[in-house]
């Protein structure tokens, strides 16, 4: 099947074309299959095959405010069709840029992003009784306030991720050894999953940012870039342990994804289409899970937690409430 349908997102894992006909959206596969995609149920599209869009499809998607994320064969983001923004606030944009330009204000937000990231790494490690590594990351967390530059913060972040990834061999099943992080391209099965997962989270966060008044190009931890929506990189740091890594642990430890779901070449390793489908199903299932929110007093989906993170950042930028990053409490 070329499309995995969920409540809010469509994942295209085959080559084809998105077209519009009489106000409806369709995905035409290379094999000639015509799959209807109900726009009224559509939240976002993730294209993992070679997918083109007709002008009619672009018009319909733009009118409906639906982003389309494109990925390379390695699972890295190639680009995003970002519809015309309708939630625009000049006041917020000025505040967002001024917080970036003010070094102390920028550092304050960047430190808090890393507090959330470090905390969520530690929650995963403690779940597998890896107390020593958790304490090492906690020690690094205690040094965040002393870091007086973005470069020093990024260096501290790198050390935390090294400690965290070094624990994967104690969490994952035999046959999925993890020596070190390799990205472009991923050189083993675990790296392939991490890269695929991280790119997916980046795009999910970008979709949530689109549905707020935040500008995705103005960031605080990462430097703004012409080629990337850097605010999405910032907020992804918080959610990678919570969303991506827990899915990786699940699909490998439960045997949902096995060695047969990878394609190994001379110097890289990739998920097969079947492997991608399995991971996307597990990931989307996690996004749609709910938890009773401690502040709101009602159930919210894990996806909604990302939007709430955006709202918290907005309140901070507007001087309404100090930003506190999302930290797992369960």
C-alpha cells in the first residue's frame, strides 16, 4: 500500500504525483493506482518517495493550509511546501527577533530548551535503570547556567547526547549494536532509525509551528539558516527522546522492525519501504496517544504537547509567562 492513512497525516512511501480534480486531492502512484485523500481530514503530508505536485494540488493544499514535507532516500528533509501563513503577528515577530538579538534573552531560552532535552533523556535512561548515565547528564544540566555563549551550550549538549547514545547498547536487543552516531549517511541499523526518526520529528514540529504565530526561521539554540527552519530544530531537541527514541526502543525490543527491514549498501544503511511503513505506523500511534495534562486538567494528545510548547514560548516572548520547557512526568 502506498499510503498509510491516519487521522491527521498521510505518509507517502511510493513514487507518484499529487493532483487536484474538481476540488479533491488524489495521489497517483507510478503503478497507476489513484488514491483519494480527503482534504477535510488532512493535517499534513510526509513524502518519502519521489513525489511531484501539480499546480492544482499546490493551490488546494495552500488554500487548505496543509504543509507537505519531502524526504531524501536517506530519510533527511529535502524541503517543505509551506502554505501561505494565515496566523501572522507583527508584534510577535518583532519580539521573537529581539529575543534572538539580545544575547542574554537568547541564552535564557536556549538553556531552557536544553533543560527539557536533558531531562527527557534522563527519563528514558531511568526507565531502563541506567542511573549512572542519568546522573552524568544531570551533572551537565547543572552546568547550563554557567554557559555564557551558544557555542558552549552546544558543546554541553553534544556531551549529553554522547552519554545518552552510549547507553543504547544496554537498551536495544542483540544484533542492534550502536558504536557512535553517524548521520550522512547512517552507517548501521540504529543510526538509520535515529536519522529517520529525527527528520520525522523535525517535520512534525514544523507543522505545529505553522499552526501558531511563531516564525519558524528565527531560533535561539541553533543559528538561523537559509536552508532550514531552525526553530523546528530547537524544539525538536526537547521531543526527540520522548517521541522518537521511545518508538525506536519499542519497534526493536518488540521485534516489530527486524534486520530484514533494512537495506545495507557499501557504506550506508537505510530502512526499506516496509521498514518505513512499520516505523511510521508506530510513530503516528504514539503521536495520537493521550495523557491527562497536569495544568490543563484534561487529556491531550502527544502531538498536542508540541503545539502547547509553541504557545508557552509565545507567552514568554510576549512577556506574559516565563518559558518552561516540556519535561516528561511519567
